């Protein structure tokens, strides 16, 4: 019996439009673990090693913090968002 491969979103995030839409959907979900996991998927799609260099956070630390069970600090989220070329903004609901 064949086992199904685990699906990885990072392999499908190939354009800036895909990445932006994916991150916006995660933010709209409202669950912080979904947002952290989405940032992790985007980080893997773009290259975790380069992101680690740009943020000053180790690769292992990023993998752990940006996993579905991770709990990144706001500082880590802010560094990752900035390094990925995004910015956080607040708007009225």
C-alpha cells in the first residue's frame, strides 16, 4: 500500500500574488498559529537560510517558531515579516 505524501504549501507559493493571497487568508483566519504556520510556509518557499541571516534568528529557531505548534514572539514575527518584504498594518474592523 502506498502512503500519501504530506502536502506542503511552500511548494505552491511560486508568485508574489500567491504568497500575498496566502498570507492575507491566514491573517483573516484570526488564529495566530495559522498565521505563524503561513509565515513558515512562505519562509520555506523563499529560503529559510537566507531568512535566518536577515532576521538574526537561527534556522532551527525559525522552523520551531513558525511551525503550526510554534509560538513566536512578536519580535520574531516582526523580523520575519520585514525580511519577507511585508509590513504589518492595523485597520479598523
